[in-house]
């Protein structure tokens, strides 16, 4: 037997597995690296987060990714080069983190890499007749494996698409395994570039579980800040938005799109919600005269209305507790708006469940890798929910 396949077989048979989860989001703030320890699988999964760090990206990396991100036409050679470059770069960041933690690469069983999304194209968005749902993440797993000497699982979203899903969101799998609780309806709300949530019913009925994107989280706010305030990448502490006042006409115009009427679950991305989308909404609402501060306040309110509206529309009068994660949870005005729109809702963060909210997505991909190695597909019920019962992750061997 190939010695690396033999090693993989031994990993699958271990009582405890050490897995590094990686997440690199559309905000491009850095690579989230979570060193996790797993026992069991499925509903018997037990996870311990040993270490976590976000390794920040420099200006060169951000510029290179932005040159190809969410664009219909790009330099194909640049995409090809970046696929290898990002894989090698992520491997280097992993090695530096392991050195800082005093952990040998030989003590890590596998790496679970999300990759860097550069285009998301569900059929509901691309509208090209005869073409399937599609998504593309770069940062090749073979380069990570060779650069670290650690078996790497990557490209998780492709299996989801191939099995009938839309490639996003994938949080439902890990959310169910790590955070379900008897007699407590939970909403796992992640506010990244795009906001999404998973509904975990207190009766633990998997046929009722679903996960869905709801619209922009930070993506439009970040893009607008970067356009209007060069050198600034996001609205830290809501400082800009708090100086403005949201415009109801602009918020209503931003909400005027068929996406918000589509049934759940659904998926979207910056391919739709971008600066062109904002410009059209301003033109339609005659709000092109607004100050940047008022536009930021309006974008903030827009994200909050989309999130709260999706929750009330999909769950009705059900009692539920919200557990936050993602960069948006650090935006105080956004959280204030959400709480105001959901009076009576309990809003916490995932730290209360034993997982840092900043580490949650990286941990979830480590969980997907653990399931790929030792788990069985979870049956989530009706196919209409587009949550395929599959195991995900392509395997790259370091030799």
C-alpha cells in the first residue's frame, strides 16, 4: 500500500485526531488557523480547540486576490498562478503558526482548507440555461500538503455542488454536529461578507434543520468604505456609520431584488451585492446626494433588515436563541440594529458554546474533515432543502 494512504488509514482509526482547520473569507483580513482535537464522529463528535490565530494578509496579497475576485472577466493566467501561490502562501502561514505554538507538523494528522473563494455562481444567480450551480475556490491543496508535509483535505464545496447543493452555505453540517441542543431552538448566525444562518431545532429532528444565506453581511459596507476612504478596509467600531443616519428610501431600494423573495434555503455572494448594486439602488431611490456617512448607516441598516427579515420569515413565531460568529459581530451598530428589529430575541455568541466566534468557520471545516475521515453522511431530510447527505473534501498527499 502507498505509505501515505497507509498513514491516512491509521489516522482514520485513531481515537483522537489532530486537525487544522483553515478559513480565508471574502473580507481578506487574514487566514484563520484553528488547531483542533477530535474524538468520535457524527452526533458523538467531541472537539477541543487547542490553538487559534488569524494570520493577517499584507497589501500585496489583498491586491492580487482583488484583481480576480468576483469578476466575470479576469486574466486566466493570473488565476492559474494564484491557485498555486495561495496554496504555498497558506502552507507558509501554517508552518509559522505551528512553530509559534511549539507543535511539530508530524503531530498534526490532517489539514482542512476552505481555500479562497474567487467566484460563486449558483444557477439562481448566473441564469445560464443548461449550466449547473458552480463555485470556485483557489489555493491548491497539493501545494499546502507539499509545503507542510501534512495530508490535506480541500475543495469541500465542489462535492456539495456535485450532490445537488449550491456550494454554500456549508455551516449546517458542523453546526448540527457541534451545537445542537435538546429542547433549545438555536440560530447559528454567521455574519461574514455574506450573512447566513443555520436553524437547529430543539427536538433534534434533522428533517427540520436548514442553512441559508440571507444577503449581505459586511461585503457592501467593506466595499464602500474601501472606495470612499482609501487605505481603510472596514468600518471599525461602526465609527463611520454612527456619524450618519440611515435613509429609508435607500434601504427600501436595496431590498428591492428578487433574491429577497426566493424561498429558503438560498445562496448568494458579492457577484450580486457589490458597488454596482448600490449605485443602481441609489439611482432608483434618488439618493445619490447622500453623504458617505449616511450611505454607510443605510448599508448597515440594510444588512440588519435582511438578516432579521429572513429569520422572522423562515421561523415565524418560534422561540429561538441567536448565537453570533463572524466579523460582523464586531460591528456594534449592526448588532444594535439586529436587536432592535428582533425585540425579545436572545443574542449571544458562540464563545458560550465553547468555540471562539472568530474561530468558528475554521473549526467547522476541521469538523468536515473529521467527518470525511471517520463519519457517515447525515440524512437531513427532504431534498428541497438542498442539504445533500454527503461527505466532503478532496485528499492531497504530501508525497
